[in-house]
C-alpha cells in the first residue's frame, strides 16, 4: 500500500513539474516533442527498486521529484532497518527460550546443572527408571561436584532462584504448580516425567474403604476437588499475584512494530511529499509565467493548458512550445526570397522600359 501511494504521488509530481520533460534519445538539437520517462510503470519500478535496495536505471532531475525520491529512500531505509533489527531480536529470543524444553534437553547439555531432593520419590524415580536417558541423568547428578542434591523442596527452590538460570530442580508437579503461582521468577519447563495418583491410607480390609472411595469419586465428578485445588493453589496465600503479573505482561503482539514505533518515519514521509508537491506547484507556476510572456497569453490560460496536459496520463510526449518572436522571424526568413525576387522583377521591367524610350 505504501509503495502504491509513493508511486501515485511520484506520477503526479513528475507530470506536473516541467523539469522532468526532457529531450528524448537521440537528443535532437531542435526537438518537436519532449518525453517524460516517469510514467506509472516506471514510477512503480523505481519505488520497488528503492525498497529492495537495487536502484533503478532512471533518476529524477527536477528539485521536487528529487525531494520526494529522497523522502522515499529515507523511509525505506528506516523501515528495512527496523524490520531487520526486530526480526533478529525475535529469533534470538525464541532461540534462548527454546534452548531447554524437556528433560532430554537437559541431559544433552552440561551448562545447566540439575538435581532433586536426596532420598525423595523423584530421586528414586530416576534411580530405578528403565529409561536410558533418566538413568544417565541420575548418574550425572550423583557424580556432580558440588552435589546437586538438596535436603528439602524449599532448599531446591531457593537454589533455583539463586542459580540465575544455571540450576534446575526436579520435584512433584503439584508442588511445582504451588511454587510457580507464588514465585513469579520461577517457571515449569516441559511435561510430566511420570504420572502417579494420590490416595488415602487405610488399614487392610477396612470397612470404610469403599465409602471413602465412592465419596472421592463423587467429589471429582462434581468438580469439587478442582475447586479446592484452585482455591488453595491459585487463590489462597498470595496465589493470584503471578497470574495478575502474567496478565499485565507484554504478549507476543506487543513485540511487533506498531505505529507508535515508526510513526515519526511516516510523518517525515508525508511532510516530505507535501513539500515536494509545493515545490512542483511553484515550478509549474514559474514555467507558466514564462510561457505567458513568450506566447503573449494570460498566465491563467497557460496554467490551465499545462494542468490539462499533466492530468492526461496517457500522453507521455509533450509538444515543444516555441517563442512567438522565433516563429515570426522564421516567417520573415521564409518570405524574404519572395520579396527579393519580386523586387528584382520590377527593376528588370523598369530597365526595359527605359531602353525602349
């Protein structure tokens, strides 16, 4: 759209200013017509070539057309530079954020250390796992010095906060959700390593087992358990703070270039185009004044004639306006041999009459 607007304004300015009407190739000494190379297709080619940084084989000559071309070059330079910088930052951020997204990614690198609570269920899972990746991770954790194991989940969370992205801690997903809701500098990465359920311990053959199991199932079907989890995990004891900050945090759309970021460039482009239009009008008025003096007509007639021709975009050639004195001199030169010949004829006739007398 911006290219089309620049192309349209260039066509109007180029046809209006007299400086773009030039002697066409092969540059005759006394041409009958002047040619304007900046038609609609050439202006579009010039705008696209400038946008892509490839240039064009035609260049403006008049002051007004050079002004609008300069503003368009400045606009394309700033827009391309801003887009390149924003794209580079976006790709770099995605690469940093997506560097570790699972336990397998942790196992493949050695920069970020990882650990778990010593003697806990998570450590037992890694130790007794049949998966080669998890067994290798447990071997790495056991051989790491200083030790990556901690004595409690609270100690592990504190170590993650102090590690500045160089330490990861494995713990149960429910505990992770609770901590992430209250400590906004923490985040859960990747999916679940294993899935296990919680139950209520009872003696063997307890008569209450069936009743308790049925009551738990009813609570789950009615959504009561989910409401209780939302209340105590997300609402109570400051659990809403991180959710509110996430809502206020900038989204991916806010990282895009908006009008507020590049609005000044558009203002410069519009102001430069308006200044070029004004300069083209001044050039047209000055040219109409010269035409009015040369052809001895009123300036308004000359202006209307020039505007009428400029608005006819189908005409790429313009007849040359010649000086009225030059046309009169040409007529006198063409008539002089006739006058001389007539005078000679009269003198010859008078001589013959004298001789007869």
